[in-house]
C-alpha cells in the first residue's frame, strides 16, 4: 500500500513574534528635547549626578530620576527630574537609582522627592509652544508645576 502525502487545510503558523509599532513621540518632542538637553548640560556642567565623574559630548546624558515611561509628560521635561549622568551610570547601570535617590534628597530634600513621586500619578497636558519658549530662555528658579503644563 502506497502512502499519500497529507495535505494541510491550514498553513503552519509562523513562530516569529509580531512587532507592534512604537507609539509616536509627541509632536513637539523633537523641538523641545534638544533645548531641555542643552539646558541640563549647561546647568550641571558636565558632572555626573550619581558618580561625580566629569563627562563631555556623547558620554554625557540627561538622565531621568523618574523614568519618562512612568512619569509621563509632567516629569519628562521637568528640570528637577532630569540631571546630567555619564553613559555608564545612565545606560549600563540603568540610571543608578540608589545613588540618584541619594543625590536628589541631598540637593532638593525629601519633601521635593516625594512631591515628584506624587506627580507621576496625575495626568498632564503640555502647551508645546510655551514649553519651547520656556526652555529657550529658562528662569533661574522653577516651581513644582511648570507654567507650560496643565492638569487634565
């Protein structure tokens, strides 16, 4: 008796994972982020907030205390949440959270750190043009809620 090949009614499923498209960045992000980054680099003077190492150019990053994915728009561009970090601390050590927390409490105090943590649970909207104007000529002192951010 001769065997006949079995024919599948449905094709085999591919085991490759389906890539979901990334969420697009907000419209003003590409204009605002270079201004914020330049401000942070000038303010912190090339010194890593977590290890104290001197850095320059591509080895110096603007690292977030509360990550952008968690903090949302309220904290993504907030100058109290962003500080200069070396590549090693920001990328290789994942932000070096324990040292970053110590730095934040020393620089701003425990109350301000707690206030930043409370901001991450609230929803905000950004006036992109006002934010760009704000960082083109930033004031010396900042409040907890920035003037270009509006709560929803």
